[in-house]
């Protein structure tokens, strides 16, 4: 099940509330939670007004309820009764199921703890799919393919604490549907002798090696440690942030090799998904890892591996691939989806981000 609602409101009441009262929209990952207080834009009848927006470090809070209460205390002048959450993981019934959240999330418990009347949830990359109209308005860094906005299925994918992916299907009548996936759990398929050695080392203690094991923040560190072992080096770098910083500075050969291999494997993975979904509408890459290595990504083997699919190369040459900013769009997409449930159109607002550590 892609999304879920824990509510005590009937649909007509929810629609009335969303039109008149502020509501929360949050994008909750493994490291950061971005939260906005919004209100449907009654003047235009087709958007929302952003009343407040903040970014929090998840590790600073004991749970999502505490985090949301802090935000409401800081920003709201009246009780907030409705909330939509985009979360890393699968939304199954009342629970968000996944290994990449900082704490367990159950919507019924959240509704009770925060005194919400209505709580809804969807996958974080599903939310990004609902924000693509705003992405097109703000652009993004073109990595390969034509500088156009294609029609057809669009893929949203990215490495962060985990590896997320979703596909957006635009209907002929103007309706949009976004399908969340667990593509990050697909088997890693090596495409070189070095990658086969990496897979052999990782499989020796885990058996199944999902793509997420390599293509994520923790996965980048796993790659670094594995390459150190293969090169007979002692791993001296202890976090993915340090690995990427050292690689950018060119101060460690294994760190540079790690980032290059990471980008190459990512290109192959994204190319496979673009073929699977025939992503003529483009590929949009988000997540928390890639902004740190933007320059290295542009000069890497990403495009080579994305295009290296035999007779499908000609198709992939026509697929635009862009790097986009994640956080703001996740909140926009969550709000877009939530208000769409009440038959409203939504446009992205302007955000001024504040990072908060409790």
C-alpha cells in the first residue's frame, strides 16, 4: 500500500479543514526532517500559502511526535489538526516500515500524541514525484541527455540514508499518479572486474547484496572500506561526509576511487530503471549524497554507465537526466498529494529554511 490515512474526519470535513485551517506537511528521512506549516490559498483556489518552514536533525529528537510538537510550538499560533508526512520506507497500514528512519512511526500513535484529527502518509520519493511540476519550474543540473522537459513516465531516484525511487505517470486528462517502489532493494549487478570483487566481498557476510548497500550514504562508506581492503590499505576515514570531502580535495586515492565507483554504479542502476519504466519524461536524481559530490559527479562515469545499455543506448540518449534539490520538493509534493485528495490543485510556495537542533 503506497499511502495511508489515520483520521477521525469524514472526507467532506477533511476538505473543509484543508481549505480553511493551516496544516503540517513534513518530509522525514533518516537524517533530516523538513516541516512546513501551510494553508490552502483561498484567493487563487489552486495553491497553498507557506506560513513557516524549518529543517530539523532527526537525531536531536526522541521521536517524530516530539519533533512536530517543537515545530508547532515555534511556528503555530493556534492548534494544528491535520498533518501529512512523506517518510522513507513503505507505508503499510498504520505503520511506516523501513530501516532508514530514525525512529518507528505509527500514524495512530502520532495522531494521539499530537492531538491531530487527520494524519496521512506517503513514501518520500512518491512525494517527490508529486512535486515535479515545481522541479520543472526551478530547473536543476542537467547531467546528460537533451535539455528538454520530456513527456511520458518520469523517474525520481536518489541516494540518501537509503536509496529511494518512484515513477510518475501523467494521465491524459491531467491527473497524475505516482508509484512508490523498493527498487533500492534489487540485487546489485556488477559490470566490471572490480565491481565483481566488491560484490564477492559484500556477499560473503550478507548473501543478498541490494543496490542500497552501495548506493546510499552508508553505502558510500561501505564502498570505501571495501576498496581499502582490496587495495591493502587501512581505512582512515570514518564517515561518508569525510570520504566525499577528502575526495573533492583529491587528498586520498582510495576516496577518489570510491566516489568515482559510486557514480558509475549509480549510472548503471539509474539506466536500468529508466529502461524498465521507459522514462521518456526524464530522470530526476535527488537524495542527500549527490549535492556533496556535484562536481565529481559531472566528471565521473555516470553518463557512460547510464547510456551503456547496448541497443537501448539510442533511447537513453533522448532521456534528460537532472540533479535536483531534495528537501523543499519533498514537502511540496507531500502537500500537493494531500490537497489533491481533497480535489485541490497545489503550486509550490517560497521557502526560507532554518535548521533547528533541539
